[in-house]
């Protein structure tokens, strides 16, 4: 096999592997975001059932921290991974020319 074809194939293979890795990471983020959201909403519901002034306020803060983490994962981290995946797909599909 000519050297140029080997290099072109290696480049495409590298970015295909990178895309697969990003896809796995996106699935992982979906699971983590769902779990963190469920925890945050559960704590928020528990804080509504509690009486008093201090503990419901503390639980509210803890709940919002969990909910914000879920929003951070969904809105920011997944978006960044999608952009990286788009770039990798472009590299896989590009025409490779040697000069």
C-alpha cells in the first residue's frame, strides 16, 4: 500500500476513534445529568416537607447546587463535545491531498 494511502487512512482512523470516544462521553454526560437532576429535585422536594428555618434553607442551597451542575453538564459541557464531534466528522470526511 502506498505511503500516502497509509497516512490518509491513519488520519481518518484517528478521528473516527475520537468521534467514538466523544459519543461515549456524551452518553456518560446524559446519565450523570439525569442522576444529578433527580438528586437535586429530590432534595428540593424534601426541603419543602421540612419545617423550621435553617434546614429547609440549607437543603434548598444543596438542591440548587445539584440542579446547577445538571444544567452545566447539559448546556455547556455537552455543547463543547458536540462541537468537537462536528470537527472530527469534518476531518474524517475531508479529502486528503499530499503536496
